[in-house]
């Protein structure tokens, strides 16, 4: 049994020719139905009578087009694009083929060849994935979305700073707002401590992949895989979850957009131009915002847990790093050399690991197995670390600090610079 592939037009013509052969229609009606001339209808009817349905199939089917490019030209062009222009778009690739290789092809031809070779995707394939909405959590305090929004909050009246935003997923309520200079670990320590003292401990915080919340170094082999902020939450039995995309934590992202509009204008009306004045203004603003935008939860329970007696916030929200004690009972931390008092416990810890605890209020402790070890500062080396690695969201305050230090240094150098007798400041020529 032979299978013949036919198009819809060819199948329709076969039906008309069958009716014509059976005498159900005349030649004029057949020509009208097939939209062909009488002579063409006679020719098709004769061929159909002699060879059957195969006579209606185009003989060009399965063969290359008469207007197609030679196969060797196709292979040459694709090879050049793959080797030199793999990341080019079809338009630019076609221009370079004509300019540098004397191969003149239409842009659409190059596009089709690149798609077939897997070097380009059409518009539909390049569409962004659709992020399906998810339901809110049921209870207040079940999931708190947190984020830092760097913005000119005081417009031109004050410095650029960051607003730390805590939003409840179940209700979209603003749980806590705090202006800080930068999105740093110590700033999150202070803001989260205020949150816990006011509301209690939530089930989990939901954040982005910022370095405060997640270890982003691929080659990190030391440590327990936790950041300082993650360690603090673990000590308080609070989970931290990192979202895979900004759309996943849409509540806090949309809140940031609303705050950058409404909060900025409200502070403009009140003439607020400092971080301290902004933080004093935030509680009243939050109350109005929540009355306007907060939603009712599916479940009226508040799952925040009260702080327990064993929850030591001072110890949890402190920066902790381990150091190896030398045989001379010394260690270095933050460009400062410390020496431990030669007690019996300290002598037994030579070449062992101790923990340096840096509290947000400036206090410092050196501890081993829960015992604080007495120490003294042996050598302090305040210097600027050239080519230091700085988090992107801390770049603004760091640059402002560096500029201030450079200004002070330039002033001190100019004051010490030798001058000719009678020379005035305005006599220096510039340009």
C-alpha cells in the first residue's frame, strides 16, 4: 500500500475531479471551484484519470527550491558565524559577512540559518519565563520578607542612604522600617534586634541572595556555610530563606516601589533631611501605610514567638570570627594585634582556635569554650587597605569616607608645602 502525502489544496482538487468524472458537475463549475482555467482543468482531469491521486502532487515536493543558496555557501557561512560571530545577532552577522568575507546574504536568511544551527533563538523562544503567583502565607509572622532599598530618600536635602524594609507575607503589613547608611551586616543586626524586641521571633525571614544572607563564593571551603546574619538567626531558632528571583519576593519589592513614591513625598512635606529625623518619622508613617494597604490574613493567629530567657541578643547579634592563637599568645583582628594575659588557661591554648566577638557597641571579647580570656592591645595599625573588596551596596558610604580622608590628607599636605617668600594662595596657576 502506497501512502501519498497531499496538501489541503490538492485534496480539495481531487474531490472536485471525482465529481467531474462522475458527471455531477460540469467543466465550468469545476474551473470555478478550483479557481483554474478550463484548459488547466482538462489537463488535471486527464492526468488524474491516467495516474490517479499521484498526478495532483507537485513534482517539486521534497526537492530544494530553485531560489535556494548552494549547500556549500550555507555550510561556509554557518561555519564562519559559529567561529567568529556566535554571539552576534542576525543583522550584525549579515553585515560582517558582507563586509569582511564578501558573502552577501539577506538578514532573514542569516536569521533562519542561525536558528537552524542553534546559534539564535526566535522571539518566542527568548520570552522571559512566566512567574506564577503564589498564595500568601496564612498567619502573621509566618514569613517576613526583608530587603534593603538604596535610594535618594531625602532627595537633594540629604545623603543617599538605604531603607531596610520588613514586610509580612500574609498581610503585606510593614513590620519594621529603618534608615541606615548602607546595607551591611551590623545594620541588619540592629534592625532585626529592634524587630524581635517589638514583635517577637517569626518562623522565617525571606530575603534575596545578598552576601549578608548567603555565602556566594563558589570556592568557599572554610566555615560552616553560614553568614554572620545566618548564624545569628540560627542561634535564635529562626530560619532564613533566600528567594531565587526578585519576583519571588514580590511583596517587599512592590512595597519598595510604593515607599520610594509616598515616603519620599511625605518626608519632603515635613522637611526631613537626615537619617535620624527619618527614623523618628517612620513609626507614624507605618501606621498610616498599614491602615491603607494591609490585608486581612487567612488565619487570625499571630505565630510570632516571644523571646525566651536563654535568647541572648547581645551575643547573637555580634560579629564572630575564629583566630589561631600563636605560641606568643597573640592574634590579629581588624588590623589590631592583641596579646592574651599569660594565665593558665591562655598558656594551654597556644596554636588553638579562639573566637573573637565584636559587639555592635564597640566592645570586643576573646572567648574559648564560653570563657572570656583577658587581653590587651599590643599594636594598632590604622591603615587603608588598597584594593579592598567592598560589597556593591556599601560602595556609596565607602567612597564618601575615602573622599573625606583624601580631602583631609590633601589639606595637611598643602599646609606643610614650602612656599616662596610672598607667595599667596591665589597666585597658583591652573591649566
